[in-house]
């Protein structure tokens, strides 16, 4: 699946984008972007249909500084057997305490 690489974002190289094919009509696009002069990480579902091809509202956009934390969390999830096999971190405890 190919997507239009034109964007409102300036100064971000094309190689700062990765596409993970989910199905014939759906992909996850991970890319760097700039918003209000701040570098961001955008992880978004893209679709290709008869009526529309491009990004959807499904996704997240976070400061690029959070990239290492996201990678660490994903590695932990990959290595864990289930949600119940580890203790919560202090930051997770603080987050859930406020919920």
C-alpha cells in the first residue's frame, strides 16, 4: 500500500517513516512529525478504500522525547506472558492511583 508522502510537516526526512502492513487496506504508519516547532512521534492507522486513502483518527501523537519509554514498554510487553506476571512500576502506580 502506498500513501501520499506530502505533509504539512517541514524538515522531516522521508526515511523517518515506517509502515507496518496490517491487511490489504490497513497499515500502521509510524513517523516523526513537527507540530508547533516541536518534534513529535505519530503512530496512526492509515486506510485505503474506494472513498478515502490516508490517515485516520485512530492513533497517538506524543513528544519525541517519549520514544525511549515507548520502546521500553513495548519490549516489556513482548517479553511478558500476561498482564498479571509483573509488578507495576512506580510511575504506573502513580498513574492508576489518580484514576
